[in-house]
């Protein structure tokens, strides 16, 4: 009888120990890994090139990325009022790891379906190219938003506004201050509060105009875009953090690009 009681006590003790361990592991679990992103910017000269880029992305490139394990890719273009309208096509590609980014060229090189579907674009004659040039920017997500998010809207793609922003800094130290302002300084939280529907915030690792950061916020339409930015500018939290001496002159040039997602974009 005594042995049976001791056995029950030992089992109860073991169960309690396992519960405590599980709880501790949950509390101490590592934060989400920071994703890497690529932004490809195709520069085009006319409607013919735009159509060829669209056909390639829609029928060859995006399906190949999906087969490679990249489920959601965004494609967007400058709004009609922008001077860049009809001249640029943006492609946002999220990677699970830096290895996935580094291995993508090999993966696509072995994809015969992609090679066939994209043949007209990939093997275009030198005197009739499908684009002028393209730029590729590699980014790493901020710690306070380590994973990208897919926005959800009911409005037509032609009405949605995707705002890609680029913040350049005079020095690496100033760039680090601006990144800190987004993370520990709470700027990301202010965007969340006003409903800016951010897709990502990230540091540019490779690309032109460094040091800089980029981020993408999205809106159901232009009215909600304007409303969110008004709320952001009038936010007491923004007024407080932007007045801090620590973050003064952390950016030297800001660029904003207003776009619409294409009808074949994944989001």
C-alpha cells in the first residue's frame, strides 16, 4: 500500500515537473525569425514592354515562385497621377530564409515549366528587349515585425493603394537610429494603431542609395490612405517620439511611391 502511494506521488511530481518545463519553454521560446525580402523594379519604356512584363510575371514567374514554395507575391504599379505611371513594375517577394533567396536561381534553372512559359521573355532578342533594366533590392525585416503580412481588402485592386516608402540616412549610425525609432521607439505601433495595414518594414541590405530602410503600407482606397496618414500625423504618440532628440536628423531623404496592385498579384 505504501509503495503504491509513493508511486502515485512520484507520478504526480513528474507530471507537475513536465507542465512547469513546458510552460517555461513556451515563455523562453525564440522570437519569430526575421524574414528576407526582395523587391524587383522593372523599368519599361512603352505599353508593349509593359504587356510583355505582365505576361511573364503572370504566366511564368509567379507560378514558378509558387512551385518553389513562395505562396504570396505582390506585383504593383504607380498610380495614374504619378509621373512614373507606365514606366515601372514592382515585384515583392518574401523569403523564409536567406538560403531560399540564394537558391532561387538554381531552382528556377531546373524548372522546365518555367523555362517554357517564360521563353519569349527570357530569350527575347537583344534588339527587342521586354524591359529597359531591372533593379533588385534585398531587405531584412525589422525585429518588431519579423514576418510579412498579407492585407485583406474587399475593394477592387484598381482602387487599392500600396504605398512603398524609402528612407535614406546620411550615415550608418543615423540609419540605425531610424530603425530603432520604428522598433523600440514605437513607430510601428503607431502605424498599427491608425490602421495602416503594413506588409513589411525592412532594412536594405543590398541595393542602391544606402543606407536606407523601406516599408510597404496598404489601404482599401485613396480615401482611407489619406485618413490614416492624417491620423498618424496628428497622433500624440507620433508627436512625442518625433520630437525626441535621439531621433533628430535620422533621415536625409524620404520618397513615397503610391501604387495599385495588379489584377494578377497574389495580394
